[in-house]
C-alpha cells in the first residue's frame, strides 16, 4: 500500500456523490470529509449510512471515517456509531475488518 494525500470534501459534496452513485469517488470522499470536514455530526451521518454499503471499500472507509472523527474531534461517538464499528469487526470482508480494527483503536480510546 502507498499513502496518498486525501483531498478535503464537504458533506454536501459527499451527499452529491452518493446521490449520483459514484462508488469509486465516494470511497475517497468519505475519508476526505472525516479528515478535513468541520461538521462532525453530518460526517458521522454520512459514515453511518455508508457503513452498510454493498461495496466493501466504501463500507470499510466509512468505518475508518468514524475512527478519524472520534480522534479529530476528541469526542465520543453515538452508541449507533460505536455499534457500527463493532459490527464491522466481524464483517465478512477482510478489508472492512482491517479498517474496523484501525477505527476501533481511536473509538475505544476517545469514546470510553
């Protein structure tokens, strides 16, 4: 894997991609809004919706986004968000489980 800089995304931009069904761009945009966005509640809402997406990369990045948000805002997530991360730890897809493990480190530190 190679690290690539993630562009900043607004929640409105991500909602537009979701409406258009642009799966490849959604996957990156989730991380962009989680790392750079200023609206935690809206970013969490986006991550929660996409945490159940059919595409594993989207699902995994949505879960990772929850961990980023917990760390960035030094804030507890909702019980629903924490449960999404816990469910993802048991996901059938390796990528999703890996992202969930990374997210769980931040969620368990900042949300307990």
